């Protein structure tokens, strides 16, 4: 036994063994720290995405109501204006009625900022986010089309077919929001938000 110990001591001095052990312990601790940091980051992104999804649900519901009004047999037109404070407003005229109300934006700032990080740290969350935000890009197109219809009289010929197309796009977007929200929050998206801290 003493002979084996002396052979080990001659091959690897105690200081080298101690250094190797310390290195391994340090690497294990760093691994746990990185793993913990990754989990906190994913959790934070999920919370922020949920806030943005709730705001977008409000917008999609509002755009859906505009499309239903355009589809009404008494629809006569759309008016759009930008106020002196810079906010956008829309009035859908059904018959003679049509009061201006805010035209809500489609929000993507959280995803825009997190997209690269999401792709690196959580592939599944990134894939679901990508699909959802592609649908939101289409919803943004619907929003912009409503503005264009109000400003360009040459587009009046498309007004009749627009609501059916738009309602399908918006329905698909709401479904995609719900899928991502379930991934992030573990429950169905049923509560839209008008305002949020993000």
C-alpha cells in the first residue's frame, strides 16, 4: 500500500491533484450558475412575451370588430386621422354613424429585442414565437390595409372582399397568440390588456 502511494506521489504530486480537483469543482459550480441564469432568462422572456401577447389580443379583437363593421350591409366608409399628439384614430361609418376611436398598434418590440437570444436559449419557445409573430405581421398588414382603404378611393373595389380575408387572418393570429401564451404561461389567453408596463 505504501509502495502504491509513493508511486502515485511520484507520478502526480499532491498539489497537481488538488489543482485538478479544484478545477473540476469550479467547472461544476459554473455549469450550475449558467443553467440557473438560462432558466431565469427564459422565465423573464415568457413573462414579457405574455404581456405583449395580451396587448396584441386587445388589438386583434379591435381589428376584428372593425372588419365586422366593414362587412355590415349598411357600411358606408372609413375615416382615418392622426391627432396633434400623434395618435391614430379610425371611424367606421355604418349608415351615418361613425365615431372616431383609437386605432391600436400591433406590438412586436419584446420579440424584436429577444429574437436572437430566444433562438439560442430555447428552440421550442423560439419556434412558437416565430409562428406567432409571423401571424402578427399579417395582422399589421390588415391594420395598414384598413388605413389604406380609408385614404385611397381606388381601393373601394376591394372593400367587399376585404372583411372575409381579414377575419381569417385575424382568427389565425388569435389562435397563434393562444398557442404561444399557453407555452409561456401554461394557460389559455383569455384576458386582453389595453395597457402594459412593456
